[in-house]
C-alpha cells in the first residue's frame, strides 16, 4: 500500500488532480483484466488533458471579463437573418 500512497502523493505534487480522482476506478479495471495498463494510462492522460483544456478556457473567459461562456449552440440565428445557419454550423464542427 505504500506504493499506492506514493503514487497519490506524486500526482498531488504534480497537480494531476483529475487523474488522481479516477485512479481507483482504472486500477480496478486493470486488476479485473477488463483493460490493459497502457489503455488505462492513456485514458487517464486523456481525462487530465481535457480537464486542463477546460481550465485554460475558463481562465481565458475570466481574464477577458466575459460574463459567461457562449457556444454556437446558444447563438440566435433568428436575430441575425443574414447569417447562413448551415454554413456556420458546418464551420463550427471540429
């Protein structure tokens, strides 16, 4: 159990919080043979990367003093009839 505690402490020290939150779940999957170690690690890294991206976006919104995040789904196309809805939605697909 000392290794597990060291792992958690290391993740905390590095600021890898989302990976730490999901670690127990993925350890169980690996131990049960439902997921390989490399697949579990890859998914944990993806979770952390998505969290970092979200935090960065929120920090940018806060720095810009925007009152809230507005997405293309929130856009009122009826308010701007000159904008081609189909083209905008195609451009918004990533």
